C-alpha cells in the first residue's frame, strides 16, 4: 500500500472531525433524503427507542444524551446525574407517513409527565422527560401539546425546550430491546412502566392517537 502524503493525512483528519461534529449537532442535516428529525426524552432510552421504532414512518431511533454541559459524555458520567444530560432519543421519520404532531402525541402517551427528574422506577435528572424542538414549526406543536397536557393534569414536569447537542450513546445501548429481548422485557416489567402508563392514560396508553394529524 502506498503511504499517504502528509497533506492527505491532514485532510482526512479534518474531514473526520467535521463529520463527527456534524453528527453530534442537533441541527445536523438528515443523511437520508426525505427524512426529518425529532428529539424526545422519556426516561430509560432503551424503552423510548423501542417505542418509536415500532411506528410506521419512523426510519430509526437512536439512543443518546441531550441537555448537558459536558461534551461527549459517557453513560457512566450521565448516570451519575452530574453532567446535566438526560437520556434522549433522536428519531428520524418520513413526514409523508407520520407527522411531527403525531410523534409528539405518541410521546406523551409513553411517559409519566406528572413527575420531576424521574420516570417510573428510574430516578435522577438524567431520567427527566422532555420534547426538544429543532425549529419554529416544531416549537409551536410542542408548546401547544404542553398546554393540552397542562389542562389534563394538575402538574406537568415534562420540559419543552430547543434541542441542543445530541450525543449518541455507546453501541451496546443501541437497539437494546432487539439485542437483549428477555432482559429488556424483564426490566420494563419490573420498572412498572406499562402499569403506570395504563393508570395515567387508560386505553390511550402507549398508542398513537387516531386524530394526531
């Protein structure tokens, strides 16, 4: 193999850095034509990722971290609750099949918005729930949905804020429900996630509303 020139190595390094930065940016361009991006936090990202990936029109959901003050945090750092991040999921979807409004409505029905800095059995600011909008259009939909939830529940702690840098989580967290189905189901059951959703939402729990639009 011919050795690369010094200039070539520098260019490769610069391109690699640029790609990494773009991938981490909340406003990074979508890689697949026709897809749009949304960000949500609903406690354990294994569950949030798995919930969104079952929807028609969702191309992928990636587990990661958002909202903190430390660059490129590790799971160990985030799990201590000291970095300011929450476990979040980046959802890439086809707006011709499913709308952002529908995704937001679905997200509410998969979280407990009445509690602060926790979701189900997981406690700490790293498990706070949230909707993180990318632009004005998403902001209007997210804020309107928050007002609706505030009319339904006495107290709503789910944060609705502009998306910041999203850092994908480590590989072993991605597609955890598919890679470790028995452990995932055991965790989800023992955490009481579906039982609490049923109590909060009744027959709407975990479902995509028919009138989401």
